[in-house]
C-alpha cells in the first residue's frame, strides 16, 4: 500500500490498534468519514468482539486482505499526531526495541488518548441589544427585579459567564432563562481555557545586550540554522555565563521566521522562575508542559499547540513530542541530566531523540550545559556537533573559590567523625554575620540511612527489597526509599532485644538537626521530596529563600539546578563522596557534574562566592578537577579511561533484564536466554553472562540482567527484538530491554 496522491479518495486506512501487537491492520474508510481520516488520526475500529482506539499510519487504495471492516468513528477534526512524529515513533520503536503502540503512548499524552477531558465549555450570557438595555430593565423591573439586575450587570461588565452571575452576584439561572425567553439576552457555549499561569503576573522583558562571548555564540547559532541541513550545537557554558539569554534570542530569531521552538528543561529545574523568563519575553506564545499540570490544563496546553495557537513550548522530557508542524529549533538545557531518560518503556533519552527529531524535521538543536555529558562532548570531537563555548560569567563575576576539607583528618582531630567541619562552621558564621545566605547540599534524604544493632549486627532491611530502611525522625519511622514500605522504628533490636540500637549514615533531616544545633540563631529550611509534598511548596520555599526570610537552605539535588540567588555567598557540600562510590561506570562523571552544578549556586550576585567541599577522598582526581572547575581536564582523563575499558561512548550498551517473584525461575531463564541469544547476535557483540542486579530484590521481585556491548546498537536492538519474540519465556518471568541505559543498578 502506498501513500499515493489523492486523485481518487483513498479509502483504506492502515492502523495500529492500542494493544501491543506491533502490527498493522487494514480498515475501510466509509464515505461519511472520508474527509476526516488523515495520517495520524485517532479512530475507533471494531476489533474482535469489541471496539478499540487505533491510529492511522498509512492511507491507500489496495489491501491484500479481502473483506475489510469499516472504521466506526474519528476522534477530533484534525490529525492528532503529525506525520513526522509518526516517523519518529517508528524510529524509536526500532531503536529502543519496543512496539509502535508503546511509542505512540509517548507521542500523545494520556489525557488526549483517553478522551476523558474535553474542552471546557461555559455558558456565556450576552445582551441582545445594548442600546435599549436601560429601557428594557425599567420595563421589567416591577415584575422581574432580578432579571432587571442582570441586564444592568451585563451593561456594566459586558458578556459574562452564567456561572459568574450565579456565584458572584448570587443570581439564579432561571432568571437568565427568563431573559432568554424574552429575547433580551443570548446564552452560548464558549470555550474557557484553563490557564496554568493564572496566578502569575509577568512583566515583559526586552532582549539583553550580549557579551562578546554571547555574540560569537549567536553567530554560530545563526550559521547552524542557515546550514542546508541544520546543525546540532553543544553550548558549553559555565554556570552564570548567560545561556538562557542565548536560548531566548535564538527562539526570537525563529519566531521572526514563523517557526516554532521547543525548550526542554529537567523537571526539577522547571520552576516558576524558569517559566517566567520565557513568558516575560514571549507572553502568550508560550505553552508549558510538566507533571504538575492538572489533566484539564494539560489538555488545553496540548490543544493550543496542536491547533497552532502557540509557537513555543517550555517543558520537561515529554514536551519534546509537541505536535508542532513548522519546527525550527529544539533546545535541551542541562543536556547532561539523567532525568531526560525515561525509566519505563519506551526507555528513550529525550536529548538523543531531540537530535533525531531535529534531523527529521530540519530543526537546529542546541544542547546546553556547564558540564556536558561525555557522549555529547565526544560527538563534538567526532564532528557530529558544533561546539560553542562561554567560559566567563556575565558581568565578569568570578567563579566561586573552592576549598576542600579532609573529613578523615577532621575526625582524627576531634576524636570522632564530624558532620559539619570547623572550616564550614566558621565560613557559615561569617556569611550569617554579613547578612548573607548559605546552601548546604547532601544528596540523600531522611535522617539516618540505616538502623543497626551494635551487639548482633542486625540491620533493618525492607521485606520487599534488598535495601536498608531509612530512618525518618519526624514521624519516628523506618521507610524503604524503593517501595515506600514504612514501619514504626523499634526501640530495641528486633533480633536480640538489645536496647543499644544505633542509627548510621547521613540524611538531610540529620543535617537539619545538626545545623539548627550549631547555628541556633539562623533560620533554616530543608528542601527535599519529604518536605516538598504540596503542589506549591517548592515555589513557596524558594520564594521565602529569595525574600531573605531563610538564612540556610538544606537540600538534595532539588536545589542544585538552575536556581539564581544573588545573596548566596556560601555553598557547603556535606559529603562529596556519596555519588562517587556508586557501582556504575558513570559515577565519576555524575559526581563531577553534581559538584560543579552545586558550586555554581554560590556568588551569583555582586558578592563573591565560596564553596566548601567535605570529603573523605580529597585527592580523588574527580574531586580535584571539580575544585578547579576544569571540565576539559576531567573529560580528557575520563574519556581515556572509557576508551581503555571500551565503555560508552566507544561502544554502545544494552541491558536485558529479567524479573519475577521466584529467584530460581528468574535465574534459570536469564541463563537460558544467554544461551539462546548467541544465535541471533553477530560476532561484534560482547555478551556478559547474567548477573543478579546490584539491588537484587525490589518490590518483592528478583532482578537479573545480561549486559551487551556493540559498535552497532541498531543492529543489536533488531536482533534482540527477534530473539525476545522467539524465546519461550515462563509467564512468571518478565523480560525488558534498556538501550543506552543510564543506570547499571
Ligand atoms: Zn541485636
Ligand atoms: Zn522496599
């Protein structure tokens, strides 16, 4: 079947049905629906004994099947998925070793697929005649005083929603009906859009004058856009170098040509502060997409994009699939961020797919970061991306001075391990005395990471997961950070009844308690996912900090990203080794990125910044490079190591994971699959025999995995798909594939 030109109407649609069958079905388009069925339309079709939603992938005039059933109905009056996005979905299904249906689930938000939310309609009441309104009111005043009131309200306020008349003015709907019967008012359904910006007043902003570095970068952006095949730029700019202004002016440039732009930011950095910067420059042309939107808001934002009423979308990962039809630019801010990778099927990486979408739709792509991922920087050396650099902070502010404190030495000096070093205490005291603010960073929430009996060595472990329970002091409970299982903390050892049960390991709650003890005069606020549970708590907390009603902010990586506080002069990194000790080849890269990002929070205003890094491994080279803010030095060393070990980006990686409630069954099937797949993959592929995952048990299920390395990941992905289809797997064992995995756990 071809997508031939439409001299005669195409009356056969090839669709995917929303069951993960990974194949196409032909349906006949009845004459009555002929004008409404397009490629990318969502349709309802008879399937088996019932009906199903389906998506039109192709149109044609011939089918190899005989009698075809009719499409029952079409959803919406235009295609919900653009043809280019359908192509991208196919590409993803192939690359990420999953089905087309699974990819359609990311192309189209659930709220659109489910059709449960509709455009919000409200009844709008309008005067039939403004000229005669006073006479009319006078005439009916005696017999229908309420109706007369309504006429006067409409005269003063103009067309008004019926719900407002009843709520604000306490008038009845029947009074409005009475007026309608007298033909004095008209009542009509109007679309009322939910506005996620309702509560914000944004002042308009003008483009800023560019620094010399920014000017050069804008020239490179212009060249990337003017190239016949538009290019991908890696914008490596130190924290505070003014990357956002580049984004804004690049978008303005596309807007002037009538082209659309997508801006991706990590969910955690998608603060009102970030959104405001785009709204203040581009006003109502900006749509926003993130996980905090209500279904209604999400529906309206997406519909605005699909109907071409906005030109810019700012959002988290999923905003990449905004149904723009004239896309000119995609920006991925903080491109190194792990949160761009989706952790369920399809396990796509939004940064990588941004580059693919850019290629397919000939849009320029800007990947921005102060600490680019090894993969992206490597792509520059391979001439796949253009490198733009901004090494100075705007207004020539100095990078913060970084200083390392050896916590082993600190422990020796005090006779026991310390949580806050004397150096950090004295620097904090200095900042507080000057009326300045400090940020303390520890990437682990809770009070203590484990509860241990010193007598029998019992450690409180989750019954569903191979994981220590974390102690949360506020509620006096032990919680599992994987499955959420909670229990009251015991007062004595459950094994030997010894009362000497101890808490070990640090969490943000503990830091909070210690800091409050040392600086009793300081106002302290903790920000982590335990305290930030309400929809607005994040905004409120940052607002309080910015307003100066908090002196010390303690937090997890929630506070590491993109925030700009001019009065912060000190950043304390409590335990820099935490991410360094993870069993993952990217542990060094993540630690470097985190340290540099957090340090970048210091000295963003007139005042110079200082960073105190507490560590037990002060001579570790990653910490050394981070102290000097030396990305190039870090990259050169790290890329050599990866090359030596043939790790990504030198090879590409896939993980096949097996999970189930019976450990022996999971183990046996991973062994069997390892044998089985040998016949499917080429010699260029390296297979590691199955191993139990680092966290063997999660939520009551056991996990084993096979790691694979190959130069040609697309070939590997295709072989894997065939092998999994052919492999006879026990129904109590589930198999999943992760291509380019970010987590080795
Ligand atoms: Zn015990
Ligand atoms: Zn658990």
